C-alpha cells in the first residue's frame, strides 16, 4: 500500500478528495502524514477528524532548518509519495533530493501556461480570462526546484465560457483537479506495487 505525505496550506479540498478516495478503497494508499505551514488552516481540522497524523511546520516553528525538518518528518512517516495539495511554499533541496520524481502537484491551468511563481488560486483563473484563452484545465506534474516546471503527468481541458468568472472556473475545475490527482496517485501506486 502506497504511503502518502501531503503538504497543504489552507482549506484542503484536494487533501479531502485523497482522504475520501483512500477511505472508500478507490486508492491502494494511505495518508501517512499531513504537513501544514498554517496552524489554523481548515486542512488541519480535516486531517484530525480523519485520524491522520498532522504536523504544523513553518518558518516560525523551524526558523533555521525547515527544509530538513520537513524531509525528516516525511521519512519518519515512511512516505513513498509526496503530494502538494494547495501548498503555498517552495520546497527546499533536502525534500526535492530525497523524494526526487516522487513529488506531485496539481495546478489549475494547462501548464506551462499560467504557471510559475505568484500563479495560484483565483489569480490563475483571472489570468486565463484576461488572456482570452478559449480553454483551460488542470495539470498534475512532478515537482522540481522551479515553480510549476516539472514534467506533466496528467492534464485535462475544459472550454472557457463567455460567462465564466475566476470563481466559476475554479468551481468547474475543482472536481477535475481532484480526479486528476487521484488518477496520478493510482499510477504511482501501480508503479510501486510492480517494483
């Protein structure tokens, strides 16, 4: 069974989708640990209710060596796959090196368009609208040292409607993000079981 470590910052809808899929048996995986950089984030409550171990880890809790502390926590939890689920911080070299090619992120656009530093949440959807894009979508990609530049694993498109707002795009893409993330985890789970 694949052991997943999740890093998140806010509400945790992607985290909840993974937790639900694990609980319902849709994934041959378990959530080993949630790390959150925001102690009052809703995702911490979601994880606690589900009985998933949580750690609040931020520059406030680990001012000198946050990167290594996160890496150590993931290793101690026997993490095999790291999922960034709305994590608003850049990963450091210790985590990136230890979990190379085993860190995934979901992004609410068709990368490489509308990705990179500063592109998250409603900002991405507004950029899509401002650019007059005929379509948008969601992308699951491997994480490397550059924001949203890792290899694309899965991507799904939707048409942009004339009536769309940043909020309506977010609402339409959210279930697609969740399913893509679950599909990517399934793929990793199959790879691990075949090793």
